[in-house]
C-alpha cells in the first residue's frame, strides 16, 4: 500500500484490510525498491 497517510491508526487499518506492505509518501526510491523486492522474494 502506498499512501500519504502515516498516522499509526492509518497504518494499522491498512494492515487490517490486507496490506502486505505499507509505504508512506513521500517515499524514497531506494526504500520502495527494497520493500517491493522483499514482497516478491517471499
């Protein structure tokens, strides 16, 4: 999930709704690529 929301309750709700990963904007391209790789390597 990529979103501009970064409050703790927003992150929890995202995972409760089935998110595998939660990335807040503005994101760093290095962080985004590592997190995407992690999901696909699982």
